[in-house]
């Protein structure tokens, strides 16, 4: 009997100890459950942050690809514009050389035109002077001085006609003598101008 009471008290004591252990274990379990829920919430937040970060990374990747494409387009445009600028500079250089050549030709033609104009004026003045002298020399006597020619006078008239004819020949020779140097000068000037223009044209064609 005494043994049974002892066993019962021992069993009661063990039962109380087991209840205390159960209470402690429940407290620990509750604590672990709270920590686990906190971990789950943290993990969910981390997943949301990671998802947001991944979406932002995808957006940035798309933007980077778009910017790279635009950069390539701008680089291509810059290269084409640079090439066009170089071509325009070369064309401008060629046109400047052509313009200078044409300006030189124009100056040569202006000098030739002035020289020919001056020569024409000089020859015109000389011709007018010789014509006036010829008109004075070839002037006939008035009607009141005409009379019936005598044989001697006929000879004088023949002599005067012959001398007048010789004077006309001399005047023509003078005209030819005066005209020839001017013609030669004109031909020489024209030949020089033609040579200069041909040389300038050849140089321009070589530059182009």
C-alpha cells in the first residue's frame, strides 16, 4: 500500500514536470512560430523587392539597348555628314580654283579689249587725219577759175593728175604702213591672250 502511494506521488510529480515541460515547449513553439512568420514576411518583402529590382533591371536593359541603337544612328549620321562636309570642301576648293582661272581670263580679255579699243581710236584718228589731208590735196578749183585749157596747161593737168595719183598711192602706202604695225600688234596680243587662256584652261582641267 505504501508502495502504491509512493508510486502515485512519483507519477504525480512526473506528470507535473511533464506539464511544465509541455508549457515550456509550447512557449518555445509559439516563439519559433512568430520568428517563422517574421521570416516569411521578410522573405515575401525580399521577393517583392527582388521582383521590383528585376523589373527595373529589365527596363534599364531596354533603355540601354534603345540608347545604343540611337547612338549608332547618330554616329552613322555624323559620319555621313562629315563625309559630305569633306566633299563640299573639296568642291569649294575646285570651284575657287576655277573661279580664279576665270577671273584671270577675264582680266586678260579686259586688257586686250582696252588695248584694241585704244588702237582702234588711234587708227581712226590717223585715218581721219589722212583723209582730211587727201581731201585738201585733191580739192578742185572753183567754176570761176575754169577756162579752156591750152596744150601747156593740159600737160600741167596731166602732170597734176599723175602727181595726184602718186600722192594717192603714197597715201595708201602710208595707210598700209600705219595699219600693218597695228594689225601685227593686234594679232600678237590675240595670240598671247589665246595662249594664256589655253594654258589657264589646261591648268584648270588638271586641277579638276
